[in-house]
């Protein structure tokens, strides 16, 4: 039997059916959210909120990523309540009270996110069958992630020029913070940052909410190897 078609923006039912075919297990909205998928809702342009839309005068797909909004959905909310999202320029924004409500049927999941999740699950299933790799003698690149990866994972979560902050290497971005000191012995271009230390610093110093940070570790392939360390750090900190 051929797999169901997965649209560019899939409904909850379409995403669940596609993943069920890929994994052989049933899927629900709560399970999609548990695995870190970020739903979106299309917002038609509203002249009452011009700053939200900018030049997107036809509307745009607004992500639902705020921890409280996600928890309400996962608990079986009767509709979608969006209190925080990102504007058309992908900058975090808090919506006017009491937020925007939309029907559950308006929820969509990005095709690339659903496919990435399926790939991650297959990778984890295959890895469970392999013997553990030796940890001694690990390469320096395995002790952190490069600037491009840091920007891909975290730049949308902060209100700053993260690339410049990494280059300036002050505070949590320098050797005494998240940057791995040994990685810059030869050149700053070789610099890598410990993603768990960096994420905790972004939360503690720059007040980035834990919800989006948790989702970053679940949705970026290059953070897979760090997810267990991240979860253990949160457990030890009681977060």
C-alpha cells in the first residue's frame, strides 16, 4: 500500500496518517506536539494589527510555539488559543489579550518538519540496534556545534544579532561560557559552542523561554546527540 500524500502544510489528520504509515504506530495531535512539532495557523491580514503582518498583506502562517499554548492543545483544547507567536518577519511577539482563537481544523504542520521527525525516529530505531560507539578520543568537532548550526537552532528565539554576539564572544558566547576553548586554538573560524550550556545561558541571561529551547533540541538533526544531556541538565536544575 502506497503512503498517503503529505501536503506542504498538512492537517493534523494528514500528518498523523502519514507518520502512522512511516512508523507503524498510531499518532494523535498530542503525540505530534510531544515530539516537538510546531503547528502553524494561517492568519489572514488584519488591518487592526499592521505590525504583526508587515508587508505580508495576504496573511502568513503563524507558528504556535509558546509553552502554555502548546500545553492547552496537548491537553485536548476545544479550539486553538494563540497568545504568543512570531510575526511575518519571524520575530517573537505577544498577541493582544486574550489572544487569537481559531478552530482546531485550522491547525497545520509543515511537511519538512513532519519528514524530519520521521527521519529522526528511524535514526533512533536503527541506533538502538547498534553497539554504543566509544567515547574516548572523540574529535574536537564532537564537543560542540559550529556557528551556522547555532544560528539555525537559536537565532529566531532571541532579540539580538546572535551572529555578532558569537563573533564578539562576550559572556556566555566566549570561552568562559558556552564556547569550547580548545576549538579556537588555531583559528576562530574553528570555534564550536556547547549547545546545552548555550541554551541554558540563553534562558538564564536572555530570558529565552524553555519551551522553544526544548523544541529546538527535538527538531534539529544536529542536536540529536545532545538531547539526552539537555534533558538531564533540566532535571538536575529542577526545570
